[in-house]
C-alpha cells in the first residue's frame, strides 16, 4: 500500500484560513477546501507546501494580530 501511495497523485489544497494540506487527486476535494494548483506525488506536494506555507498561523489570527499591532502603533 505504501508503494502505491508513493506513485499516486495528490493535490495541494487550501482552506479559507490559508492552511494547506494534500488530498488524493482521484477524490473529490472536501467542502471548505479548494485545489491550490499543485499536483504531484505526495513528496512533491509536501515540498511545495513547505516552501509556500511560511506562516502557520490561521489567516484570522494573522489579521487580528496585525490589527492589534496597528491599533497599538496609532496610540
């Protein structure tokens, strides 16, 4: 089974919080996620995610942190 998985194709998927994952290409992408554009082996997709997902915080947390810092700096 592991060898079969190594040869399978995966999609890189992203959710509304800009969190990344991989999903088997032959399966329907689950609700709340969309294909990001990268298709490849499991390893290639994970390498892509490692390059592009540089801030692991969810988008909502990044925005609230940014707003708090902007508010603090405007005082």
